[in-house]
C-alpha cells in the first residue's frame, strides 16, 4: 500500500472491493471457459467413437461384399481366372428371375443412412486389386 493511504480510507476500501469483484469475475470466466472446453472435448470423443463404429461397420460390409464377389467369381469357373475384378453389365437382357441375387447382411446395428443399395454397388467399377487380401 502506498504511503499516506490508510486502510480505513473509504476510497481505498472502494478500490479494493472493486478489484476483488474483478478478480472474482475473472476467475469465474476462466472456470466457465475451462468447463466449456472440457465439454467440447467430451463431445468430440463421443463423436469419434461413433465414427469409429461406423468405420468398423462399413469395413464389415466391405468384407461381406468382397466375399460375395469372390464366391461369384469362383462360380464362374477357371475360364474367368484372368478376368479383372469388376462387375460387368450383361450384353443380352437376362430374365428378371435370373437377375436378382440376394445377400444376407445383418443391418440391425446400422442407422438408416448407413444402408446401401446393392444394385448401385454392383454397378460400380472395382479396382484391380479389390480381391487382394492386403487391401
């Protein structure tokens, strides 16, 4: 405290009270900011967990589809061994009863936006290394 100012001085007490209030507000603000950051961290961790679950689910779908394609390729026989791993459209129209193929995939743990339309997937060109075990 500077010389000549008494602790009993009303001006001094007023300044101290004002300073104490500013300190209290500053600490409250800092505490609130820290809580907000922690809340955001928790929210992002939860979101990451959900995304990781979606990735695992989609990887499972990819594995199932790879297996379906492998089985389909095996049914074509040895004459198709050198063929690339792509699904070709038939040249001649095939009767409807022969066009439909069904694959059972457990989708009970998927959200509706995670489901896919198999004909859309079947019409896509696949990379040459699609059936490789390392991919």
